């Protein structure tokens, strides 16, 4: 059973309030641009939590499908996405049994 349910999911953003998501996302963006083998427009984020990296990467111009195995985390990410008019797709999935849809992001 996941520890990222219920109250933990509700407090996740508070626990990581000082984490520099903008810097970390910029690092990912730069690595994709430097080493990527594609045009780097669409991303699949695994274990996205409440979506903080995804939101930063969306600002950098990426289309994103973000997954997490915690329904509570995804619910919080979707709520944040709705409040910010984000187009990120958040899905509940276990990365061990990843199922990618045939549609493009």
C-alpha cells in the first residue's frame, strides 16, 4: 500500500515547499535539448506526485502526460491543473505496468 494517500498527499506540497522545481525542471529541459533524440515536444513523467515538475515543464513549452500510482496525488495534481488552466494529462498508473495510449499528447 502506498504511503502517498489521504493526508500525506494533502500535505505533499507543504513538505516540499522549498524544493526548487523551477531549477530541476530547467535542468531536465536543458538535458533534453542537449541530448534528446527527438524534437522534445512531448514528455511522459513517471511518479509525478502533485505535478510540480510537470507544471514547470509545461511553461517551457512541453506537452505532458504525467502518471503516479497514487490516486490521491493525481487528484491533487488535477485540481491544481484546473486552477491554472493547464492542459497536462494526469493519469493514475503504476509505472511497472505502464500502458501508453496510442494517441499523441
